[in-house]
C-alpha cells in the first residue's frame, strides 16, 4: 500500500482513534501525526463520516470520533467507504473496438474484479481493534 494513499491515511487515523475511541481529534491533529494537510484529512474523513464510520463535531471542542466500536469496523468497511480501487481495472466504457483486444479486455477485467472481491473479503476479516502497534 502506498504510504500516502487515501486508504493509508484513513487506516492510520482510524487505528489511532481505535486506541482511544472516546477522544475527539481535530483535522489539524490528525494531519500532524499523518504528515499531511488538514484539508486532505477532511476530504478523506468526510467519506468515512458519510459511510457512518466517523462522526464530526463542530465548534471549539469539535473534531472527529469513531461512530462505532473499533471491533465493529472492518478494514473492508474503510476500503469500501473510500470508493476507490487498489486494483486498476479499466472502465466498461473504455472497451476497445478490436475484437482481439476486446476479448483480452473482458478476460482481464473479470480477473481484476475477482481480485478486488478477494481483497475486500480478506480486509473484512480484520477489525480496527485487531491492529496493534509493533
């Protein structure tokens, strides 16, 4: 996994939150320990909020907090919430006109879709509570 990917940022942040689920963290605090910009943090965590994984509290004492117990959040929940694929499959509308290339495209796309489903299934086997610092 790329160190600076959205998934990496999300998992890093949620692992910190899982260690102290009641603690509210600001975007600036999260950005500081993740080595990125608070705007990037808000974009990524906004997707997790929309998926029901986080809550966002406004105001002076506001910030981000887990919406569920860490044992009820799987890595697959996070991956799916971000709506991006680690497996690069081309879009259906990019189907080539050459019949040979079309057949190849169809077969490879099918394989990549299987890989994606396997990845999600494997991620579903681990919850945030199972991530321990080394």
